[in-house]
């Protein structure tokens, strides 16, 4: 983790120093970066004053890849090296390509890795690497504009992203050299952007229809605390599907055959998208389609036909919205505000239908393309420590149930969907056969009862179970989900205490060695040697630890006895000395010692803060 | 490790151990507590402090959701009083309750064949929900009267009803997906 810390050694964190943090909306079609300056959150433009960075990367045989509009220009001329909508592949496995891949005009490499790799002129690229290339551009833009290195970033993900997709997003940010303070759900970010927390109370629905994903979240707001009550969505439904529906219609009208080439397909989609955009303000859109034989087909798409084409897609989002309301146990009438997010909510038909469903005009005054990045920037500003007194707190939920495989290919749910995170749940299991000494834990995510219908997140085996009769062993499996929605799983045999310490790695995520290799390959670190890097990372970590302890001692030193205090002081001093040497192993070892020595202190501080929250108020007064 | 872990859920929220509970006070206290322990408040702290925060916040979430649900709350109160639930070998039920369960389940089983499955299911769900609500009322008085044996058997019955309601909801989702 320390590998990618951005802060430099010795960097100070004086109380009133403004720290640099950004919010990033890593979208299917477009990406944006925003920050809070002088109390105002806004997106940052590039040197051509464009705020939106198309999420398109064009790979070249030599040199840096092109990202954004420059890359987009090559979409029709060089489609195989121009990667767009990569978000749809994030966290997906090779097998998933059968469902999604047919629409993506890329060549995939045959590989042993479970992660799909796209063949490009610059070599094989995984979705994580492509996303990292987009993030790197946004990071550079922010650092150039703000004049210094970033302290941290908040990156948004669709609320409906599963564990593997979240992990992949975090991996991409790490690869781009960013310190991710939080993965934030896009709808939550949008609600924050609207400043509904300023004095507001009540139920909010956030309807987010982007290029490739749809999300609906129901939130309850109360004095600065956003509590997500439910979330639902579809990771494969978005404005792209509107384009595909139009393109299909054009193909029928113009009698273009289904096996049209890459170029033709790209052009069709581009024309379909243009027609869709034209129809936001006009009643008809003129079409002039270049056919493969060089001739043109001309036609007109009317608003009525367009509505017919997209209504089934909008209807799907309404069904999903209904489910989210039911999970939140509220009715459409109880929703006080409907926030619209995502470029596809510009389509008037979407606004009309959703307004009808909730019985109120949706909020559209913040640019739906920017709203997520702006909300993320506000949260980043709070998390980085620029607003210590801010009340803002976002309590998210997990979008899909987590469970494990039991006998007969069945799923036993451990944490149901829409449980507030962070969460830890344990369940006991036992052996099936006499003398059984190992047990494989297969972790899955999804709502269905059969393992094969859910997404497999990973497997691990607990060994050295003492041989007993079937049903006698007690194996406690604990699931823990952190505030980013990322899962770790532990298994422990209770009678002997045999434990399998597992930081579960999603099957579709990247293994540590894959990440390491990518890091090694990446240009950022190409010129540095590994030892120097290790040393610097450990020094940075040491500085962080020392600083954190000093601050804690200053605030809560009274929680320690004289003896404890002396012990900690001398350990910190030792660390400060070791830090100036050049033995990274010794620094790491000393950091671990200091950490162990201060565990109890940290626990007491946490207790005290809880007591403070409770003190002076008894229930009757609240 | 943390003394906090020795506190029961009610103590954690500064509330008396009681089935009757002020929902607004509970929610208010929940937000207070999360504002102090949520990992977001430790975004720049050490990894270890963040891990601790995750654990604390997870515990507060668990406590909140236990106390918020009447059924979970009742069960928790009984457990605090030393009652051990054995879900594998639940107590036997009166014939009336079993008959009613069978009838309700038969109705649910036949929903798909109904001409208007969705509204038949709606009627069934309303019936189940109103039964649950009555049973929770009874459960409250049993706990207030300290009749723990009866309370325990009532909890077992309610667990059956909740399971039935979950199955109704699953059916509803299935029907919606067919639309």
C-alpha cells in the first residue's frame, strides 16, 4: 500500500495548510476531475478549456498513448488501437467477454490470466491499465492546475459495481500513482453535489443513467449524514444502448447487413449518437449514412420513433427503480427530491418518464456530466482534512449479497444486499465427512440461489482442521467489508484456533504479482531502482507513523501511564533514527514494532471518542 | 482489546435494555456514533487506526440493525438474559400455527398459476405483514411480563413468518422480472 503513497518524506501537515485533493468521475464515456478551491467545487479544464475528457485511449507503437478527444479522432480510422467504454470490462473475466465482448470491436489476446487483455500497437493492455492511462491524464491535469502533487483522491464507481469491479478501479488508481482515500458511489456523490445536506432532511432518489451503466439509489438525509437505504442498477445498460437501438433501426432501414465491418459499425454508432443528441432539442434528426460501397443512405429519425426505440430501455430502469424503493421500504410519493445524473438524462424522454414515475420534476440544474465529479471533490476535501468540522458523512451499502458455496452448489448468504458498510459478519460451518482436514471456502456475490448463477469472487482452503467426526468441527467464517465496499474473508477452526488468514483477491481482479509487473513496466518507475524505491516508501511510511503518534500524544497523552508514554517515546525516537539510515527492512521492522506498541493506545483513543459522543446526553434529552 | 466490546448494544447507544424503544433516539445516536468512528474520519490515519475504525463502525452498524428490527431486538434481549437459541431444534408449535403456516405456503405456491399473480401476491403479503405486526405486539407484552418461555416460542414463530415474507418478496421480484 505504501508503495504508492504520494506524500514526500518529511512533508508537513500543519493544521491550517490546505491539502490538495480531487474527486474523479471515471466514466464509461467521459471522465472528469474536480476540486474545491476557495470553498467552491468545480471541474478542472485542460489547456483547451475542455472539462470533459472522453474515456478513450489510442495506443501507438511507440510513445505515450493519446487520451481523450485526440484519441477519439482515431476511433473510426484505427478502431483496434482505440479503446473506448473500457469501464464495461473493469473487473470482468475472460468468460464474461462472451456477453459483453461481442459488441466491442477489439482483438483480445489469448492468455493464461483470468483478466482479458486487448491487443494494441503498444502491446497487450488489461482494462486496469487502460483505465490507469485515463486517470494519469486527469492526475497530471490537476497537478498542473493546482501547482503541486495531490494528497489524495476520491474516485467514483457505480453503486452497483461488485467487489471485483471496485477492486479493479482501485488497482487502476494505484497504477496511476494515486492515493485513493475512498471509492465513492456515484449517486451518493451526486446527492452531495446538490448540497441537499445544507439544512435538508428527507428521502432522495438519485437516478443515474450514464453511457454504459444505470444506477438508482434511495438515500435518507439527516443533519449532514447521507444514509444509503438501497441501491439497484444494471451494469450493462446506458446511453450506449440507446445508440445501439438507433443503429439497429438504421441498419434495418438502410438494409445494412449484420456482419458489417468494424469501420461501418463505428460510423453507424457515431451517427446514431449524433441523432440522439440532435433530438434533445429538435423533433426530427436528419440521417446521412455512408455505406461500405461508398454510396449514401438518407433518412429521418423522428422523435416518435426514437421514443419507441428507447422506451423499453427506460422501462427497464423504472422496474429497477421500483425494486430500489421496495428495498428501502419507501413509496415513490415519499421521495422528496429526484436527482438526475449522467449524460443520458439529457434525453427529454428520460426526464419525462422518470418525472411521471416519481410524480415530481427531477432536479437537473447541475450539469449532469459534472455532478458526480463535483460531489466527489467535496467529499475529497473533507476526507483530506481541509474541513475538520464538517458534518458530512456518507454511509453506503453493499449493492449485492455476499455469501459462500455450501453443499449441492447452493449459496449461503452471509451479508444480504443493502447492508450498511463497513460490516463484519460471522457464520459457523462444519465438516461433511469423518476425518475431514481441509475445507474450501468459495466466496460468491449475487442474489441467486445457485453458485453458478452468482459471480465467483475467489476461493481459498483452510487446512489442518483436526480430524473429527463429521459435524464436530466449528469453522467460523468471517466476512468483512470496508467503507470502500471491498471484501476480506477469514476462516478459523474454533476448537484449535487454526486460522487461514486471507485477504481475498477477486478472481477477476489482478494478482499482486500482476500488479507488481505492471508497476515495473510502467514508465513512472522505469528509471528507478527497486531498492531506492523500497527505501523511500518505508521512509514515507515511517514519517507518517511518527507524525500520527505525535499528534495523538499531544491530544490524548493523558490516556497513557508514565511508563507507557516513555516506552512509546523511545520507540518513536528509535524509528526516527532508523528512518535516516538506508536499510528499508530495518525501517519496516521498526515501524511494525512501534505499531504493536501503540495498538492499545489507539484502542483507548477510539473508546474515548465514543464516550465523548455519548457523554453529557442521556436518551431523554436527545 | 477495546473495553467497548464488553458493552451490550443497548449500552453502546446509551439506551435502557427494553423492547419498547424510541426509534428516533436510536437513529440520532447512531448518526452521532458513526460521526466519531467511521473510517472516513480516519482517512489520513495509520493503517492500523483505520482497521480499528472499520471494526468499530461495523460493530455500531450491527448494533443499530439489531436494535432497529423488533424481531432481532427481542431475540437479543432474550440472549442478554441468558437464553440460548437453538435454531436447529426449535420448539414444537401448536397445531393451529402449523396449519396456518401450511395454508399460507400453499397460497404462495399457487400464486404463479393465478390469472393476476401480482395482485394475488399483494393480498397475501398484506395478510402476512399484518399477522407479523400483531405477533410483534404480543411479543412486546410477553417480554414486558417477563414470560421468557412464551416470548421465545413467539420469536420462533415470527422467524417462520419473516422467512415466508422473504419468500413472497423473492416471488415478487421473479414476477417483476417477467414483465
